[in-house]
């Protein structure tokens, strides 16, 4: 079965004094940019069936604002293990995805999100791999496709088909 994986780094967040990192909210720019992500996903036929979202406030806000554009409500799973997760830890979350899910979206943090995109990428689209390697600003998404089971997704096992940083 053909699967699509969308990796999204949260939108721009604030650094308020006295607020724990986990509880940082989005900035005004982040609140403007996140809905553009949802619009881009809809326009490009990439609406997820399931979203696994870090429990951090900024990732939840990013997802909620993006999802306002979706024609239907995907299943949402809040995952504490996606907060500050490494690429390997994120891959383990992905491998737990039921086979009935065609498109999975992961909303998490850097550097894990960028490193995972690079680790999963095969050589099919070197210009997109270079784009991910060059930088992964807030509100950047990478769309990857692969054939096979979620449980068997391995490094270099997917093709990057899009890299976008929608801005509001």
C-alpha cells in the first residue's frame, strides 16, 4: 500500500519569561502562518487521516489552526513522546501507525523533525533533500511517500515529494 507521511515543525512560538518550554504559545506570526499550512495541504490533496501531535502547546496550536482548513476531522493523537523527540523516537511513533491510515501527519519539533525527513529520504528527489538539509524554519512541512507497511518504514525508505514553509 502507498503511504504518505507529512512531517510538520510547529509554527513560530513565543519565549515568554517564566513559562516552561512545553507551554510556550504561538506568536502572532505563528497564528498567521499555521492556517496557510492547512490550506496548502487541502490545495495539494494532502489532508491527513491521522495526526500525531506533540503535547506541547505550540504544536497543538499549530495543528488546530492548520486543521481548520480540512474538509473532515482527522483522528488526532496527542503524544507526549513527540515532545523533544529524536528522529529515531519519531520513527518509532510512525511505525505504530495502523495500516488502514493512508496519510499520517506528525506535528513536532526540531531538530528531530528535520533529521527524520533527511533520514527517511531516498535519492529520488535530491533537490528536495538539499532544501531540507539547508534549513528547517518554523512551520515547515515535508511530504514523503513510500510503498510498504508503516511498521517497516526504514531510513532511506521514502521519497520526499514536497517541502513547503507556508507563510500567512
